[in-house]
C-alpha cells in the first residue's frame, strides 16, 4: 500500500480520488442518456466533492505530480464541462427547441465545450504541480458548472426559457477565458 503515499505513483491516494470523480462523471453521462437527470446531477455533485478532496489530499501529503495535474484536468473536463452541457442539451434543448433554434443551441454548446477545454489546457500549461495561486483568472470550470446547474434549475422550474439558457451558456462560456479574477477557495 506504499503506492498510495508515493508522489510518483499514478495510483496514489490523490489520484484515486480523481479516478472516482471520473467514474462519477461517466456514470452521470450514462444516466443523462437514460433521461434520469436527478441521478446524473447527484453523481456530478459527488464527482465535484471528490475533485475538492483530491487537491487537498495532494497538497497535504505532497502527492502532487504532473500526471495528477493532467488527470485532474481530464476529470474536470468530463465532470464540469461535458456533463453539464450534455445534461442541458438533453434536458432543456431537445424537448423545447427545433430547427434553427436547436442548431444555435448546439453551436453554443460546442462553444462552451471548446471554451472549457481551452481554459483547462491553458491552466495546465501555466500550472506547477503542488502550487496554488491566490486568484484564478477567468471563471474556473467547477464554478462554471455550478452556474450551469443553476441555469438548468431555473429552466426546469419554468423560470428561464430555453433561449435564456442559451444566452447564459454563452455568457458563462465566455467567462471561463475572461480576465475576471476569482479568489481560490
């Protein structure tokens, strides 16, 4: 069990937490395809909890390494970019939009995915394993996902129409790569 506490191990404790995040994201994706949005959201939030703990464990026990940085970004891409966009597309757009409106929603969804991916790649290119800046430049993908969940809820409870969801997805996608400063928790 020494591998759990070895920074160079791909299966150290911090990375195992990240693997649980990935598993939760994959399971959430499956449940979205089954239109079980409640379970998908619960799994996404479980993945988010494991995302918080993987970083804390890596820093506390000095388990950070380049593999872990890359793995964490992959998990973030799945859980905080793909899952919420897929959920919104399946739950909000396909049931209420058709024709050109659905096409616009698809283009904005792709824009959000590319924005999230660009943010994570940029972060990885400028991050040092184990280092944490005081502020993020641009909205981090986990916060972007939380904002999308709120937009989804507003749509689910008929407070925000699908066109509003499209607008906010565009705005949040832009904010991922903006110069907005967000304090690191």
